[in-house]
């Protein structure tokens, strides 16, 4: 079932594919381009990639929405450390599955008992998750949803 942004705005949940289990709520930060946590963010969760459209924005405590991650396997480590420090996103929503990002969430869960949901939705549904929208992301091993 495809859900429009109008449906999302009225509280109808988006169905998502779980990449890592967890439950979180927060304000959406919708990125216009993929982000690498390694070299793209600092230890405070601020986007420091000078070429990124959201340069200077903070991912801390936000539901990070983006098409995909960008590169380096070191991003898993950086994400896990941001989650440990409390400077990472509360949840991550992607349009493309990204094993590096899912691994970062998995490592934070295994080492620090911090369960950060990472989910995938179709590109049309990703577009409905605009910056500033407050959402709840819930994922388990078999299913996931995003509710406004």
C-alpha cells in the first residue's frame, strides 16, 4: 500500500522495512543528499561536510531521513560512537538499505544497549517525511512503522 503525504499528516502510519530494531520519536531532519558519518559529521552530531546541502545542521536527537548513506565503512564506528555519546540521531529512515548504517546501529545496541531504529521506506514515502515533522519510528525484527 502506498501512503501519500496527506495520509501521513493525518496519522496513518507508513509501513517500513526494518534494518535494525528500536523505538524512537523526534523531529525529522530530511537531508537533500546522502551523508557519510565519517568525515561528514563531527562528534557533536553536526554536519561538517562543507559540500553537503545541510552543512551546519545537527543530527542530534533528530529522526534522520535520507535516501542512503554515503560511503566509508568507518561510518559504522562514527555512528555507534555518536549514539553512545548521545549526539546521534534517534532513528534513521532510508529509501535504500544501507548495511554500513545498520551496522553502526547494531554495534551501538550490542556494546551500549542503545537500540536505534533504522528502517527503509519507498522513495515516495521518504519525500513525505519533511524537516520539522514530529514522528515515531518503531521497528522489530519483522516489521516497522512510522507514525506522525
